[in-house]
C-alpha cells in the first residue's frame, strides 16, 4: 500500500536516498524564508523541471498535487482573508513546491533505501539511547503518506464527481480525512502485528 516507488535509471534515481532527504529538508527550510511571490514561482518551476530529469512526466506532478487542491484552496483563501493575497499566494506556492519535491523523493527512492539513510544519519543518537529504528520508520512513513494521500484524494474526487459533488469542499474533504485516518490505523496495526520495536528476552517476563 505504500509502494509509490517508481524504479528507474535516471540521474535522480541514482542519487543516494540520504542526499535526496537532506535536499528535501534544505528545500523546505529555504522555502520557509522565501517571501517574494516571483521567487516562489521560480522555485516551483525549478521543482517541476526535476520531474522530466527523473524520468517522470508532468502528469505525475499533477497527480501529486491534485488531491491537495482542496487544502490549497482553503489555505489560500484563509491567508487572503487574514493577511492579503500576496501572503496567500506565497503560502500556496510554497506548499505546492514542497509537496512536489517530496513526491520526487518518494517516487525515486525505495522505502528500504530511505529507512537505511535515515538510520545512518541518526545513528549517533543511538548511543544516547534513542530508538533510531523507530524514528527512521516514522519519517519514511511520513514521506510515503504524501503519494498515498494523493492517490486516495484522486479516488475520492472521481467518486464525488460521479455523484455530481466534485464542487463541494465538504464532500471532498471529509472522505479524504476519514480514509487517511483509516489508513494510518491499518498501518499502525500492521506494525504492531509484526512486533516492530519490541525487545524479546529469554526467560520470564519481569515487567510485572
């Protein structure tokens, strides 16, 4: 269910997963400090240019953004009402660029590669008693949820369009939120069923 990875031989595919994750973090930090709308448009176009470089189509980029249309509209309208249209446009462009960048990372990096990269990067914290394995799983799942939600959003939009409700924000947002929460619960149950993060000891249980 979280297999959004698209195998390929492009230059982006060949980049180490760790480098792409660091690049995503740096891009998010950079975008946070960019306030000029024109500069944000350039950033968005630059991210879109990475899709063909990664052997992906612009349709893949649109598929990543399409389910977020409702959220983007709500975000832009709220900012426009509170802070004006310039701030609203900047917020929408910033979120779109960041989501598109995250989409490239998840589409060109396998889950195992991302988890391995995160564990390697956080390994020094393991000496302080931090459960690096759990943190890497949480972060990789967070990245994987972006294309998952995109796919669910597309399904919800198609279903509501068939019912003539595709223009209703509530009709689109509520099923998307419910299905996203259900997916999170299913993944949590699957992780628990596999005993992830549990420590097995020989001998009697001394926890009581």
